[in-house]
């Protein structure tokens, strides 16, 4: 790509041209190289992580609906560290955001991050920087898959939401997966099912024993919320905590 094509593409991205953004992300994925971007980060980057099937994508969907109701623009990145495939197929399976495909205030993309020179977080970082320049109000990063690579992705976001569900792994399992160190907010989803309060109590106990967190130099005690994202229950409380976490 010539320098002037480059400049043109980046200026389209800055005007939040979704096609240009998709194209530029593909360039990063294929080359492993970041673009040189001077814009300062603006959007709050929200990470959504947790074990398979706990309701991460459902949570993303509920958040996107809420943000659009409030007229905020939002970009969603589904990071799949295990898959070299990007684009349509994975998205169709993983994210129920089809309502938003025609909405210019929403950008949705899945990211394959395996097999690049710079490794996982470098490439995610480069994409985030690019998406930041498109000036969305919020960026949501959902990780697909579990383990160390997932934890690594969460290091590059501003606010980490760990999603859990009753009966789908207690505090000990979550702790083993490294999830109880990284959460700024814990959401016990599927609280329409039995055992949610017990799971919440278990997580509260576990995090009270982990390293204290701070936001802007002030102590931050990660809240443990109950929700049923499938019905949108608790999503505004979740968003309120996300905003609180940014502001400290
Ligand atoms: N009962 C109940 N089921 C829910 C709720 N939220 C999500 N689910 C269901 O849980 C299943 C998994 O939801 P997803 O949002 O795909 O979960 P995920 O964590 O993104 O899954 P992976 O991306 O595969 O790891 C789906 O069948 C959802 O309909 C909820 O609040 N209550
Ligand atoms: Mg998912």
C-alpha cells in the first residue's frame, strides 16, 4: 500500500467509516504491524471475560442495546486467541448482534490474534489504537476462550468485567483461571437460576483476599453484581459501575 493510500485510509477511519476500519484491521492482522497513529485514546475500553457459556456475548449485546438507547457509539471486538479465522463465521456464532449490522453507530469485528510476530497483546493493542482513532464513545472487547491468553488480552483494556454464572465454576476455579486478579467488576449472570447469591458470596469472599485495586490513586473494591443479561436485568447497574470505574 502506498503512503498516500495509507493516509487516505486512516483519514476515513477517523471519520468512522466502518468499511475503512474493517480494511485497516485486516491489514494489521495480516502484517502484524501497527499503524502510526497520533490520536489520543478517548473511548473507555471495556473488557468482558469469563468461562465459556457464562453469557459474555449476551452481556455485550445488552450493553450495546443500552449504549445505543443512550445515543453512544460503540465498537465491539471479539478476540479469539485460538483461531486464525477472522470475519464472518466466528462472529455469527459468537455474537448475537445482527440487529446492529446496519447501525452506523456500531462497529463489530472478530479478531484472530494467533500467529503474529508481535504476539497476542501487541496485535490487540494495535487494533485498539486504530479503533480509538475512529472515535467511538465505548469499545467493548470480548475474549473467546480461556486461559492465560485471555488474561493477557484483558491487560490492555480500561475496565475488566468478569462474568460468572451459578453452577459454572466457583471461586476456586475462577481463581485458578486468574480471573479473580483481573476483575474490576464481577457480574454473576443467569441470576434467574438457582445459586446466584451463593456464587456472589463465594466470589466476594475470594476477592476480599486478593490484592487491593486502585482507580486514579483511590482504592477500588470490585463490586459483585447479579444480573440476567438475557432479559436485560441488571444491565443499567452494570453500566453504572463501568462508568464509576472510569471516573474513580
Ligand atoms: N438462564 C439464562 N441464560 C442465559 C442468560 N444469559 C445468557 N444465557 C444463555 O447462556 C448461553 C450462553 O450465552 P453466550 O452469551 O453465548 O455465552 P458466552 O459466554 O458468550 O459463550 P462463549 O462465547 O461460547 O464462551 C446462551 O444459551 C444464552 O441464551 C441469562 O441471563 N439467563
Ligand atoms: Mg461469546
